[in-house]
C-alpha cells in the first residue's frame, strides 16, 4: 500500500465516522470502538478522541454507556500527564463507559499522595494511574559496586513506590495502575551495561522485577518495559519532547499505554471467558475430515503446516490450565469428526479435553446456544473460533454476546491471534478461585480423575460408571434406529434397519433386542449400545452389535458380552454365534470376537464367524455397576 | 514529495479539524491567542499530530519560535525539504 492510498483510506474512514456522528446513528459508537481498538498512531487516537468529545458536547450518548455509573480515574506522576490523560480518557470510555478524569500537577504526586487534604483525595478516585518520577530509578553508588549494595537500592526504589500505592489504597480503596520503569535503549556502557549489577540497564530491570514480585492484587502493573519491548525501545522515548514539555513517553508509547490502561480497567469488571468453542476442519487440523479421512488431514510433525496446527492445539490445551473449558462445534458427521480425537496419533486435543462435542449439520450458533444451556453459562462467557467468515458472521448476528475470532489465512499465526485477543488472561489467582463455577469443578474433577489414574483400572474405577440394560422399548426407537443407521466404526455387521423394522423385532419372539445406557460421575452418556440377537435352535446369533465410539475403552463391550450370555441362558441357548462383516470403516472391531474369547469357525478378510459356549462362561469383570432384568433371574 | 505552502496549509486545516472541537479556519495569520481551545496542552497534541502527518521531526524549541500558522507552515516546509536551517 502506497502512502497516498493509505492516507486516502484513512480519510474515507474518518468521513464515515463523521457522517455517522452527524446522523446521530448508533453505529457510530461501535465503529468508534473498533477504530480505537485498531488505532496505532497518536494522530488517529486524537482524532477519535475529538469525535467522541464532539458527540458528547452535542448530547449524543453511547447507548452502551450508563451515565449513572461514571468511573473516576486520577492520573498522577513525575512527568507531564497531558496528552496521555486525553487518550486514556478516550480508550477507557469507549471500553468501559462514562469516565471522569483528574490530572495531578507535574511531578507533584508524592505530596498529593502524602497530603490527606490534596485534590487527589477530594476527587475520590475509583482508579489511580501512576507514572513514577523516572529520575528516581537510579543507582546512586559506583558502577563497580557488587550485587549486595545494588540490591539494597533496588528494594528501596521498589518499596518506595509500593508504599505510595499502599497509602493511596488505604485512603481511597481505589485500584492502582502503576507504571514501571523504562529501560534505556541506547548503547552506552557496552559490556558493562550487561554485566554490572549497578548499570542503568540492569538496575531498572531489577527494580521492575522487584515491584512486580511484591505487588499486591490491588496494584495492576502497566508494564512499560514490556510495552516498550513490543514497540521498539528507540520508538518509545523522545528526548525533544522531554525538554520541551516534560513528556516521558513518545506519542506511540502513549497510545500503547492508553490501550493497556483501558484493558486493565476493563478486566476489573468483566468476567473472564469460560469456554472456547472450536471449529475443526482447517482450524485445529488442515483439510476436511469428511473428505480426506483421518489419514488425510494435515496434522503433526510431518509437514510445516501440520506442525502449525499441532502447535495451535498445544496452545489451546494449555488454556485449560487457566480454567478454560474447550468445546467443539463442527459441521461434520459425529463419527468422522470425533475419529481424530480418538485415534490420530498427532492429536494433542483428546476427547476427554472437550466438555461438549457437537459435530452435526445444525447451524453452529444453535450448537453454542445449546452448550450455554447444558453448562449453565451465559453466552457472554463463550469465545468461538473458526476459519470461515460465514460461520463467524452467523454467530455475530444471532448470538452477539459470543466473542468471535476469525482466523487468518495462515495457521502459522493462529496461536498469535489467540494470544493477541487477550480474552484468556487472568487478573489474579484469588479472583479465579472466587469465580469458580460448577463446570470448572466438574472439569477439574475430570482432569483429576485422569491425572491420578496411574493405570486404566483405577481410572475406570474412579469414574463410578453405571450401566442400564433394557429390552427394546418403543420410546427408544428413534435413537435405536439412529444408531443402527449411523454407526460405522464400532459396528460388527452394519445391518441398517428402519424404525418399523426395529419395531418388528420387539414383537418377534425369536429376536432379542436390547440397549445399554451408560452414565458416570461426570454425566450421562445416554443410550450408547445396541444388540440384536436371533434365536436359531439352541444358538443365539448376534445379528447386530454396535456401540457409540464415545464410550470406547470403558469396558462397555465386556459388560454387553455378559448381558448377551445372560440372555442366551434365558432363551435356553447353549452357544452364541458372532459375525463380523467388514466395511470400509469398521476395521476397529475386526478382532472383536477373538478378544472376547470366541473361537473362530471360519473367516477371511471380509467375513468372520465365531462361536462361544454358554456353559462355563465366566462373566467378565468390569468397573460398571449394572442394572439388568435378564441377570436378576 | 514536494509540497507547496498552500498544500501544507490545506493539510493543516485537516489536522485542525481533527483536534479542535470548534471549527477553526486556518489562515497564515492565525495564531494561538485567537483560538480559545489552543492552550499549551492542546499545542502538544497539535505538534505531535503535525509531525506524524507530515513525517517530519522538529528540533528542540523551534516550534515555539513560530509566531503564527504561516510561520509554522514555513517551518514544516523547511523540514520537509531537508533544509538545514
């Protein structure tokens, strides 16, 4: 982009805002928020601040701001506070509503804090923003002094500033935003700058560390050291404006500080996000699972793109350590969508990390609304991330409370995008503890169960699983038919039946059809397995045996086996016959019957017939406590 | 990119429109005393905005030496043209 076209674009954007203001159109406020968020230059920020003031002067108010709740912010410090105060007033009011500002006198902050009668205390601030006098962060001894003497002064500077904050806190109850100290971005001492504890570079870094390490929760550090690093040290300071008007921060750094202050103030009130809802295809792996299959998706260390997606998953998983819940909303068949979570070796995210997994063909916004109900959380605690602008748009339209992140075209930058959204920060540990929801507890319990399970047995035992077997029931017909027609993977014969065909089985004395439901201490998995047996003389042939892959490795198949034998006994059958009919998708149950102790009658790649004698069958032990009419007799 | 004095004044008008709440008409003769809003604080924002918009850097103390907008425009032109004076 050439500089002229950039200037033109800016002029157009300015014109759009001016026009909306002139029309007193409420969209003015949303656009003002977006532009303020994106503004990087001082001139732009001053323009936006000016427009906001013009709107206020003409009595055109932000509909989101409550005039009853004005936030009082005092700015004090050791350098000129204008125009910083102007842009802080702007950034905070577009994010947090009505603001009134009090600016202290130049470098008079120590006496303003000390004197209980000062204008600072008259103002009764909710928030005090402090930029300490930069010249006080200085080692007064000799450059060759050793660490002990230097440490003494480091602590003295840090404590002095913390003490000033404490005094203000005691007198006002205000939250304090404390700027730390700038580092010198210039060559001066060379090697000595890096090696000597007394050098300005090392001394200032140490003071910043010491302040941060001892700051209580009511002190929020506006990290000038970090903001300067982001911006570039040489861009952060401007000697001329120091000499002319005692400005400590360059215009660009003032913009960064104003944005950071708005963020700190905003996060004092806003509740943290609790759920991250992810799309799947081209969001957490490359490619389309429904088209390319679990072997075809791009994920993992075999390609740079695959690595990028894996890194994104690793970052997402790390967010659960901060108490965030993960959920999936994807336009896919459930079986396809869940398969990588279960068996792709490079998947970092696994089924157990996902609190709600919705892969279906419903609009995603519908899924998110359902999740909010299931988890008893407000939509405003949800973040939705997708690479598809259309999906993002639908959520923005129908659930505007949800925060959305539209991923850019390059997965290499996905992690950066999530971090830069600043949606997953936490202000303090105690805050987090206080805001714990039932869901957080459930999630942590789930993790505890996984973490403490040294082996599968104790994990399964800790789940406190309950299984319920029932004969086919008309009420269950839709779900039974659904499983019969949709299950591909854990399905021994893949025989499809309509609802009325299933209904006929209920009537037919030669058939025995039953279902299994599973629940555990984390919740109800619902109806997850279906079996149809057909009596043929003294043989019970297993016509259909299928199971939802959600409950793989839970000993469900063992318990179903126990149930089959119990029913065979009731029907006075002496043996059970198992069949395996291979399809493109049911390879996972190829050795199912052998694993359960059946002997092979005949078989090849495509077909297998197996036999088990009822007499002498020992029920297989499991950690599922079972309710079954067949076994009570 | 070489600008004329008139172009500089036009660009200054845009900056004034952004910064001042009331309408201020830029003329070469205009000075801070004639504009109520134009105090020493607003002056800081004005200088920074001008430097940014024209991509120039003033030297310490020299903006203070300009008596009106015309002289300010001449200073901008000197810095734009890299004149060492």
